[in-house]
């Protein structure tokens, strides 16, 4: 049996504070608005890319998917960078930046392999 190794990098739970900006996304009866900014990736199921509740923006877990090709970026560094860029797009669509993040969680399958890459890209962005 042939074993195939998959590397997964998911950057999840970005919470940023932002100023109100009008949008045309779905708004729940409680005022929670789903976010799907132009240029974002296409969700693969019923989840949204992000939501906004009052002054808070919650960004869904992201993988390094290139929104133009709708496919994972092939190399490790490019995939990590794209995951951060995907989150950055959602935050900026609501007037925030990644530096406004209250909490940022990064899940990786191999901490020793990916930690230096994640740290480098976080510093750059």
C-alpha cells in the first residue's frame, strides 16, 4: 500500500475589531452579517469566509488556496503566505488589518517544518 503524506496549514479564528462599513452580504435577525468579499476564495461547503457582529469580524479557518485558480498553492511558503493573504482580504474588506487581530490560531501538521515559515510571513505582513 502506498502512503501519501498531506501537509495541511490552516490558519483559523482571526478576530479583529473594525469600524462599521456597509455591505450587501446576508444579515441574520440578530445582526450578524456573513462576509464574502470580492476576490475571496469560494467556500467548499456551507461555511462563510467570515462574519461580522457589531465591531467584531470573525475570519474562518483558511488554507493556502489561490482564489484565482481555486486550488492549493503547491509550495509550502506560498501556501502559508496565501492563507494569510486570504485572511487579510477579509479583514480589509471590513476596514481592519491583520494587526488588529485579537486572536490568531495557526494549525500545522509539522510544527518543526512550518513554524519558521509561519513566523517569517507573519513578520512580513
